[in-house]
C-alpha cells in the first residue's frame, strides 16, 4: 500500500501523548502500516505538550486516556485551548465501568490500532466522511 503523503517532506505531523514509549511506537507503526506517511513525536506532561504544540505544530494529536500525573482530559483541554480545530483522538487500553472518556474527535481501544489510520484520514480530510 502506497503511503498517503503528508503536507510536508516528513509526512503528517502526529503528536503522541503517552507515557509508554512502546504504546506510542505501536501507534506509529499502525499509522505507517495503514499507509499514512507520518512524522511522530511523543510527549508526556503539560509542559512538554505545550512545547510540542508550538514547536512541532502537529496536524493531529493522539493521546492515551490514562496518564500518570497528567490525564487525557487535561491533554484534550490544553490542545483545545491551543487550537480548537486540531484533531484529537484518544487511545485507551479500556475504561473502568462507569468511566467515560472526555469528548474528542475519535476514540479507539489500543487493541484496535488498525483502525487508527482510517480515523486520522477522516479527521485530516483525506477521505469522505
């Protein structure tokens, strides 16, 4: 499958907010396997997220819901304050009964990473809704 080229030489800039390097690498692998040309950066914490939003200027943000010391809800609020239109997708290993993830543009289980490229294509306007 040919990669869907991004707007720059390194592809679509996707910011991964995750405390787990392994989980972030699996998400990046799923995007590439699904045919997206991506340039990914991983951050954790409010300060690193703020820096990356300014310096990396992502086209989309993919965040874990459960982050030690920094929640997915906090990440979403920070991204929305920076740019309300920036596509934001949650990934989670699962939610506890009764828990709800904050409203984002998409939400996937980490067991369903193969769906991530399609969600990003839709959010980036690469396919019809």
